[in-house]
C-alpha cells in the first residue's frame, strides 16, 4: 500500500515539475527575444508572420521544404501540438496537405512560444530583408515615441505658461483694483462731510436719498479727479518731449560749431560756449516754469478736488480744498402768471422739448454779475432738470440753447458730453457717459474743459408750481442748465424758462 502511494505521488509530481521547467524556459526565451530584437515575442511574431504573408513569392523566394517548416511553426504557434483526432481528413491526392501534417508532427510537444521563436529564427535565416524591416519598424517606433514625448512636454510647458500668465493677470488685476479702491476711499474721505451737508440740504429728512446722492457725487468726483490727473500726466509727457527735442537741437548746434574747423576767428569760438551755456540755463529755467505752470493748472482744474498727494501729507486738513457753494432752490405757486409773462416776451422764451430730447441752455458768467438766477415751469408733465458748471473762459456773452437727441452724432460737444442715459429718478450719471465718450474719442476728451456738478439731474414736478433757484459764481465759466426729456418715449414737453444774473 505504501509503495502504491509513493508511485501515485511521483506520478503527480512529475507533470508539475515538467510544467515549471517549461514555464521557466518560456520566460527565458521571451526575455532573450526582447533583448535581441527590441520587441516582445508575440508582437515580433505578428510582425514576422505579416512580413512573410505579404512578401511570400514576391520579395521572399523560399524552397518547398522551408515553406513547409514555416507553416508547421505557424500551425504549432496557433493550434498547439499536432493531434490526429482533430486533424482534418486528407484526400488521396493531397500531397501538400500530407507533407504539412508530417512537418507539423515532427515538431512534437514544443510550446507555442518556442514555435513562435522558431518561426522568427527560420525567417531571419532564410530572408535577409527581414532584419532590416524589423530595424526600420523599431526606429519608426522610437521616433514616434520621442515625438510623442516631446509633444507632451511642449503641451505641459504651454499649459504651465498659460496658468502662470493667468495667475499674473489675476494678481495684476487684483493690485489695480486694490489701488483703485484705496484711491477712491481716500477721495471719499476728503469729500464726505461736504457732500453730506449738500445732500442734507437737497433732501432734508430723507437719509436714503441723501445716501444715493452722496454716492453719486463721490463717484463723479473720483472720475473727474482721474481724468484731470491723466490730462496732467499727458501735459508733463509733452513737456518732457519738447525739452528733449530742444536739448537734441542744442547738441546738434554744438556739434556743428565744433566741426567748423580752426579757420574761424578766435572771438567767434569764444562766444559759442557762452551762448550754449546761456541757452542751457534758459532751457532749465523754462522747464522749471513749465513744471510750475503745469502744477498750478492742475490745481486750478481740480476745483473742489484736493490732490491725493496732499491727503497723504496733510491727513484730514482741507486748507487747499476749493469749495463750490451749493445752489439754493425753492418754488412759488404763481405758475400761470409766470407762463403768461414768459409767453408775452418778458422772459427768455418758450421751448418745446421733443420726446427723447435733451435741451442744454449755456449761460456764460457776466463780468458785472456775481450770482445767477433761473426759473422754469412746464405744462401738465414733469421734466428732468440739473445744472453744471464748465470751467472754461466764455467765448461769448450770449445765452445759447442746444438740443440733442438719440439720433444725433456721437461727436456733439455740449449735449453728448453731458447727457445721461440712466433713469432720472435715481439722478444722472455724467461720469459713465464721459468715460465712454473719452474712450471712443480720446482727442476730443482731452480738449474738454473740466465740469463740476452743482445740481444733479432729477425729474421735477414743475407743472404745479414754478421752480426757482440761484447760485453764486464760483469763478469764470459757463453754466449748463439741462432740461432732460430723454426718459419720455412718446410725449413732448412745453418748457417756460427765464435766466438772469444779479449785480
């Protein structure tokens, strides 16, 4: 019994040992093929069989015996060892089929991997074109891999570069926004008390409307400050360019004097350096005067705006702050009498303001006056009204009227520069329209005179009573009385108005 058990154990362990040996041999063969050819065994066999199939009888001319051996290796690699029970029946005259089965049967029990290796080695031995073909395929593969790796690296670099640029743009935008907010906060801090007093006079007992008006005035103040600062910087750059051109001209003159030679008289040679010195001194003096003139002009244009640099130095001091007095506005009930007087010719006149139109009455300051007065009323409907002051020397002493509508050209100087397209219930937004116009027409915007808001545009119920107002001259310039009907789509308005000044 013990002997029989030992025999069964040996019979069971023998196949296991043979299988392990076959597996080890197959692994060694595959690694050897990969090192020799640069491809895995199965991939190399597929390429070898494709090469044989495509070129047999064309570029490959093998003997009958060699073809039988290659076919036998192919059958062994595909189906395994020859098995008579599964072999197809052969005809009596099928000599080629019988020869193929015999060569297949001669391979015995070799593994499929060994059959693949045998097919590859036999094809390499019989055909000299097979190895160059494999080398070309490998080079092409290596080139493709290198190109793919290079492309992947480039894509990675480009992606990293884009991410870095986006990050830099975000950081730059954040810095600009932070600087803008800091500047606006500083300006708001300067003007808050003045704008608060003005809002309290305009809307007594209405904190919400006061807050809206303060916010609007502060925003307008900021945009005017930035516009004037930009104009000042442009003037400084132009002055620097002119100075540079002058210096270059003087240097050229000096070069010409030095190049005249020794034939000139000594007296003339002695005078030229002194002339150049005087010219340079005059140039420095002119540059200093131009800088002083530019600074004085900026301070004049700023009007109620104190520069940001003074804010950093002086803190909350308002010594240099030029203050525009608020306008006085009241109403009176004798509207019918007022309309009759204006219609009879005692006043400035009657105007019909079409739907969507805006009328600007330009009233220059009078050298003999010190205060402007205005009165206006309408028939049946309200009208938007506001008043601004243009800091420019009047070119005429006559009162002029200008009408603008939505179809008018964008280059209209007075109306388009000052008109508003927002809802008049919340007040006019002069700054946004000025910014858009300045962006579209920078040359026109640079030539504009600074404008200050005295009374923002609001809709006035002037069909029940006469609206009257006055304002003391802040200086020499032109008052712009705006009567806005742009919010009305279908309805025209009849305006009765009168403007005069006090000595």
